[in-house]
C-alpha cells in the first residue's frame, strides 16, 4: 500500500475518492439487501420518497439525476410490489405524486437498518467527523448549484 502515496497523503481527487467509497458501500449494501424485494436503487427511491412524500415523480427523478424513463421503470417495479403508490395530479394528466404504502414503510425500516450496517462495515461506525462530512455533502446535494 505504500506505493499509493496520493491516497495516503490525502491528495486523491475528491471525485475519485467519493466514487470509490460509494461503489464499496453500494456493493456491500447490495449484498446485505439480498433476499429482499428490491435492490439498492429501489431502496434509495423509497428512502427519497419517505423523506419528502407527495412530490412529483419527475422531481424525485431530477433530484437523483435519473432520466424520467429509467426512473419510471423503477417506480413501476416498486408500485408492482405494493411498496409505493402513484397518485394522478388533477391539473396535469401526465404528472403523478409518489407516497410509500405501509408495506413500503416496513420494508424501508429494514432496508435502512441493512444499509446503515453496510455503511458501517466500509467506513466505520458513525462519528462526529463522518456526520460533519455527511451534512456537508447533503447540503451540497441540496443546493441549487447542483440542480
């Protein structure tokens, strides 16, 4: 490992670092979700809908930086498993809002537990430093600059 001086010195570009850690957490979460009804992306959608219920499907897709068609296919799967429902918007025949079902909320509770365990296996247990990084990255993700 001593050959990787850029990594050890903290000079690895942030994008590469986040991408690598993200892939490791994603893969571990995928492994821990094995046997459940949805994959990591589906869990992420449920988590997002739970954090801001009743938003337009297009807004959730935009937030996740996914095209409408791909996002819609994931929503189709989740709706087919009775984990969320789409409700038509009266003023726009194409628009739909999303909300979790009770089954979706139960699933999300277990999925969150497994996702947090996967994260802890890769980056360690929650710490003040990790929480500070999480808050910073969340603020950047929520900022208008990234939209």
